C-alpha cells in the first residue's frame, strides 16, 4: 500500500484534503493525524471492522481498548451513556484539551474497541487539524498512538511514517505535537477522579479543580503490584531499540553519576548513548561523542522535555549505541507524565544519582 503524506497548514484552505481524509475514514480506512499530544492512528469509531484494522496495523493486543476522539459535546452524548457531574466539571475546565475521560459506554460503541469493558475512553482534541478531520468524517474517531505497539509514540509525521509507511493510505502532517506525551486518562465512573495515565493535565491541576480528596492516582502508577485499570498500562511501551537505564536523583548530582556509569560501561566495551538535559550533556562532551547524545531540553523546562522525549528515544533507532542511559526528572507537575513514560521505556531499570 502506498502511504501518502499530506501537509496541512491551513484547515480552511485545505478543506478538500480533509474531506478526502473523512471519506477514507467513513469507508473503513485508516488515517494518521496530528493532535496536541501525539499523532493518532484513526478509524471510524462506530465501525468495529475498521477499528480491527488499527489493531492489525499496530500489532496491538486486542484487550487494549481504543480512545474515541470527538469534535463536540453531541458526539460525547452519542457514545457515553451517562456523563456524571464529575465529568461535566472536567469537561468544562479542560475540554477541548489533552485529557481522556472514562465514562459508561452506549451500545453503539463496538465491542472491538473497548476490550470487553463497559466503559469507553473519550477525548476532545484541541488541535485544529484533528478537529477538522473528525468533523469531516462526521463520526467519532477511534485512535491510539500511531506507532507500532511497544515503540515510542510518534510526535512528528516523519516518525509516523517510520512505523506506518506501507500499512496505511494517508498521514496528515500537522508538524510537531505541542505537548508530546499522551493524554491524561481520568476514570470518571466512581465518586472520585482516578488518574489512570498521567499527562499534560496534571494531578495538581485536577486537585486544584476538584479538591485533594476527590483525586486519586491508580495504585498501579505508583508501583503497587496490582493490574492497572487502563489495560494498556500493563504492557511494555515506548521502548527504544537499545536497552535504556534511567539515572534518577538530584539534578546537581546527575553529571557525576552519568560519568561514572558511562566510564564503567565503556570499559566493558559498550557503545553508550545518552538521553539527558542540556546541562548534563554539556558536562559529558569529553567522553560521549555528539552523535551519541540526545538533548531533551533544559533541566527545569518540563514542557520542552515532554515535547522532546519520544523523538529523543527514537533518535537512537539508527545509531550504533548498544546501551542507553537516560536522565530522570522530578515527578511533580508534568514530571509525573514524563517519568511514567521513561520508567516504561526503561522497563523500570534505574540507578540512583
Ligand atoms: P494509546 O492511545 O495508544 O496511548 O492507548 C490508549 C490508552 O487508553 C490505553 O492505555 C488504554 O488501555 C486506555 N483506555 C482506553 N479505553 C479505556 C477504558 N475504557 N478504560 C480504561 N482505559 C482505557
Ligand atoms: Mg500508545
């Protein structure tokens, strides 16, 4: 299959291209599209067979449900049986935006996409290409991230093409994603908001809106040996091709800890790649060649680190490093989402700084 990449700079002027994408989706085909979080791999969310093609293209386990992307409130009511007061509050505050609400589903939602659950994940993206495409399709769009299962999520059209070329007919290119980590998933089916996956709508933002007593973290996120409530969170994920180990601790101790570990690994004959902050990489230029470094941004600038993290992981796909070391961030604010992805990418291999 030939994969066409169409750059969308102006959703009004490029109506025809978006209509074409809508047509492919209505006919059961797949279209990769930009959102403010990561690129999605979309299918008609009311068509079980179309959604099955997403699982095939990604190699995704069938028990891992898909999120339905909607363009407006009436599409929410089309697929959600009930919107509790808690969800209304979250929607008023954060939608459209990088948040997914888990709600009771209507029967119109195909079983194929819910992994057998009686709930459905619903997200209203803010990105104007995503919104225009959903409107052009006229149906809710089921979409996971547009990567091969287990790989880092794509935040550019090039990264999508790297995984999906030949597997899908169309990629809409809207440029790099603004947030760079997937949506915050919040279970709204109980009396408290439960964060199942951290994202750019942070725990602190939810607590400020709902109060400390009304926001919980899924215990699986903080290391408890329980099955995560978001089925996708139990799989290894975001993994670069070479094994990654994280170094965690005080920013001021980082560079020293990296140096020690790099020297140890190099003495064993390893070619070491480093994914770290600008500050740490600067200190390592005498022992790590520039092409084996990925700079994820400045230490204190979490939004930039989130936006860069998947490209940094993917940048080692065709570099000779056989082991990777990564720098951990704080787990406050957006840091919780970044550290969640880094822990999964490293299979929870960590060293203290
Ligand atoms: P992806 O979009 O590839 O990042 O994957 C979507 C994530 O949402 C996965 O972790 C899913 O397990 C999770 N998810 C989707 N629907 C539900 C649901 N109804 N309940 C819990 N988690 C869900
Ligand atoms: Mg994913």
